[in-house]
């Protein structure tokens, strides 16, 4: 697999695709209770875990270039939705933590973004 090499054209195209994803960011989404967050995690983001009020997942890749390309895709997704995940890159691993900082907890938007990030794994 050839590594993703971002340029202005690919970023614009990717961003345009992301904007059309289901529902987008909902501005007045309430903070979920712990039980609501666990229920939504089980249904919508089963590979993610709840940790300290955040939704977290670590992705591992065979090559550094794959982790960099994935991080770029996640940044595009996040930017298009005006969300700001914490992304930690360690060589071939990418650790992502999601929560709505402005609300001080997890909202539906975080789970929607987690679902899109999981889909980004399958993007070329």
C-alpha cells in the first residue's frame, strides 16, 4: 500500500467528503450520563473504551507512514466537524481521546466522531 501524501487537492477533496457524513456536529448536544455513554459506546463505538470521562482508542500500524496518514485523516474529520480530539502519535501507534471540552464531558458528537474515525481506517 502506497503511503498517503497530502496536498492541497487531496485535503480539499477529503474535507468535502467528510462534510456530507451523517448529521455532522450537533451544537446543543447535552452531556451524557455514565450509563448513557456506556450504552452508546457498546452500540456505536464497541472498539473504544471509556476512561476518565473520555472515549479512548489506540490504533497500531505496520508502518510509520500509515500512522501519519491515519492521523492526517483524523485531523480532517475533526476539523470539518469543529471537534478537537487529543491525538498522541508514538511511532506506529496513534492514541486518540475524545470528549467535548466545551461541555466538560462526552456528548453524542464524540461517539459520532469515533464512528467516523473507525471508518477512516478503511479509507485508502
